[in-house]
C-alpha cells in the first residue's frame, strides 16, 4: 500500500435516539456510552498508527467545535477541524473531505468514519483497512460489510459479488438502503451484508463519481473549500456555496448508483449504537442479562439496561426487557422493543417546549462548563468550572448582578479597571451593568458558585466586548 490513509471523521449528528444522555447540545459521539471514553475518542484511538494513517480531518459544525478540540487535546492528537456552515447529510461532507484530501496529496486514499460507532476489535479494523486499501488504490469505493444478526430495517444492505484480484474484497452486486422488515428478512436469508458506514476510496475516484451523479454537489463542495477561512484553529467552509449542495447521503448520492462499489466482509465487533437497545447489546451483562452503569441497583429483573448519570441513585425492581436511563433533569423508561421510538419522544418534548429535549443541565463552553444548581423568578445559582489558563469573555449584563464565590482554585476577576485575585472561600460582587471578566491563572480547575439576581436571567443578556474564542 502506497502512502498513508487520510481518516475523515464525520462528527456533526445529533443522536436523539439516545436521549436523555445524548442531546443536541452534547450528542452521543461526545459522551461515554460504552467504556470510559466517548465514541469520538475511541475512533481517534483506532487511527493513531502513523505508518497506516495520516493526520485526520474532523468534519463538524460550529456548535461542537470546542468540544471536538478539547477531546482531541485530551488524546494528544492533532487534526484539521472543518466546520460546516449548516448541518447536512453525508454527501456534501464526503465531497468536502475528498477535495481537502486531494489538496494534501492528489493520490490520497480517504477513509470516512462515523464518530458515533463502536468497534470492539480495533486490530481487525486496521487489518480491514489494509485489505481495502489495495482495491481503493485501483479505483474502487470500498465499504466495510458486517454480517447481519437479524433483519434490521435501519441499515443499508449489500449483496457481495465476485472476488477482486483474489483478495478478501468483493465487488458489490447490489447496494440498497433501509428496506422494510420483510425485505430485510429476505436479505438476511440471502447472505447480504450490512453497510457499516465506513468507506475507503481514492479521493479522485469519489470526486469523479460525485461529479457524474451529483454535479451540483460536486461544484458546491469545491467552491466551499475554495472559499474557506481560518478561525483560530478551525477551517470554516464558505457558507453560500455549501448551501447549494443537495442534502443527500453518500449512500443515495453515489453508492446505490456507482459501478465501482466494493465490499470487504469484516468481523469488527461493530455497532452504530443507534438506540439504547444497541447499547445494551454491546456492553457486558450479568448472569440475568442486565447491563448497568452508574449508581444502579436492580432486583428481580432480566435482560434490561439501567444507567444513571451524575450520581442519581436509580433502582429497578421486577422489570424485564426495559431501558431505564436517569440523569439529573430527566428520566427515560422504555421497553427495549420500543427503543427506536425515543427519537419520536424527543420531537414531542420539543413541541411541548421542554428545554431538556435539546439541552443538558451541564452546558459546555470553550473555557469549561457551567451547571444550574437552582433557578427561580429573580435568582439563578450556577456551578462554574474554568479550565487552567482559560479566560471568559469581557462582558456586561443589563438585567442582573452576579456574586462569585470561589470554592476551588484561584480566580482572576476584572471589574471595570480593577483586577484582583480571589482565592478559595473568597467572593466578588459584580453590579448590574459593570464590565467584567473571569479568568483562571492557576494550574488546577477553578470552581465557583455564581448567584445571579435580577429581573431577567437568560443567557442572551450577555454583551461580549472582547472574546479570545471569537464569539459575538
């Protein structure tokens, strides 16, 4: 295999089927669902072999840019972080990835990976990449095929054909997206494979096929890359041309139509963890078939998943085949057989204006995070954590005053022209309208309690006068 493979991690989805842990403000690829690391970080761990993989490209959107950067930093990995101007399907993102990879190296092989999938056999994954690379270098678009465990209707299916060059890679005789249940059962009986959503291809081959089948998408992707701008450590695609791209998945745009599709059957321990039932399937069970996480006690229950976040004690008695997920501000109880319907539930919660449908109680920012402790008509109490060396924006408020009490670390507080150091068990008061800033000059995280008092306590009552993160 000549040269390194350029990994492209698709990192912009919302993952509402895994609510309440996965929400639009912090979707499933960034939270630990299986194991201690997020699925995004698990993907990063699989592509660290420098002999096989080049510097990765991460495609995400502006809302998640600082989360991506922080999780990369935690793993000590550098990447090109590309920001989509709007959320889109995979077709435009793959187009952009192919253009960027070709700009690095016109002979580049590109590996497209979903950020929210689990692969429990990382060495087999790397071996599969090596097997697929030779076919990709010869002009094939290779997908990784998974042997089905049942007639699932949410996956694409592949009918493998003849072997290519005597290798494990096969031609694709049919590539079909998301059949109904009866058709899926027929496909399983006929030894079709699931499409895992991992693709390996020569950048020029993919661009040629997109130009052939979706010329508007190809033109829009090239123009979006040509007009990209730098924003701190991020690459922002040009918005106007990107918006012209049809919102189609790469499966519909190319894979169902191309004659160059190939598949390598792979036993990777793969799961798209697309529902809570999928999570139950891939984590360890006890003798009764139960899987648990966090402070959970189960009695007289079987084949169930119980998970509790943020130290909320969760107990289950006398229930079989259920999902119980508890967070600080929401609880989900569902039949495992109905786990896919959580997405519909979230849409109903949005219609009823529940903020917990889209936002976590803990809100992440580039400098750290804050979490509501209590809120009422004229006051709001937050716990704020600021990373070492980080600085919040210089700002003011029109409707509230703030009291800051440091409980851990050291704060540098600016109020007007006054700059002071505030230590543990000390406080500062910021009157309404005062220009102020908070920073952590220390070596450990700064933790403080903020008490807001005023007639309006919304997050939009912030006038940023200066911000190191480029926020308006």
